[in-house]
């Protein structure tokens, strides 16, 4: 299944680094999402984009900055992260926001030292 | 808000049946999803229930009772490859932008 791809799959960064996570969907969907998955915790919705417009920002710290240049690509720019930001970051897409099934990418395992 | 509870871990034997329960308290309801997630991989869609009753898909079935705020995922004829985490997710109402809220997941271990 390669409908939603994410790169890199693993990332280790220091607290002063700047890095970006990339997500690409090949399903022709109009909505894309970023989730954070920490160990033993529920997935937390971070951002929602619909037709390249951000429609949801779930009280995420400004050190996370999303970008959606077109409906197939989604980025998450990271800067001055904290060790507690270490987690699996999952991207998902759906046909539209709301009533459609979301399909997930494999995630980026992020470790902040 | 949404509160979704499911057991943390379950263990079963190959060939057996396992039932994973999910209870929820929500301010709005517009369907319940089950996803399977193998370690290090993407959550993959298994089932969707919006009306009461049982939905069957091969070895997997999902049940919903809206009045009880309760669902279960039934895995039959367990195989080793079914060892994974199973995520219950509830979709909120239109006033909540149909947001998906997830449980913490149930890790199922299938033993030979």
C-alpha cells in the first residue's frame, strides 16, 4: 500500500536543529492531516488542511509549522523542539474533511535529543 | 469532548477468537472506526459502523450499540500476522467538524 508516503521514516535531531517532515498522498484526496502518536497514548490531531487551506490547528505549539503547497503534499517544519516532542508523526488523507475515511502513512519516528 | 476506552493488551492463541471492546462518551457521534496498526507501520482501516448492529468482513467483525456507547471488534481464526495494535476511533458531529478521536489502542499478541 503506497497511497500515503512519508519521509524520512526516522529522524534524530537536537533541540536547536531545524528539520522538515514530508507527506505525499497519491489517492486524489482533498484533505490532509498531521497526527502525533506517543507511546501508550491516543493519536492526537495536530493540523487539518482542506484544499490547501488550514482548517484546524489543535493548540499545537508554534515550534511546529505546517505547510500544504498543494493537495498532494503536506510538510511539517520543526524548530527548537523539546525532548517531549519525541513521538511518531503520522500523516493521513481523506477525500474530504468530515465524513470520509482517513488513510494513514507509515509515520516518521522522531527523536529529539 | 470525547472519552474513548479500550483495554491496553490482550493475548490469544492462534486459531482462537478475540473480542476487543471499546466504550465511548462523546458530545456528538457520527460513526466509529477500527484501525489495525502493526509496529512501525501505518494504521490501516478495518471497519466503520454508524448504525447499530454487526458488520462482518471475512475474519473480522465489528459491532456497535449507540445507546450503550459501545463497540467491539471480533477477530476470528486468529493468525500470527494479526498481532498488532487495534485502534478504536469515534467521529464527532458536524458541530465538532466531524473530528476523529482515538482510543490509546489495544495491543493483541497471538501465540502459537
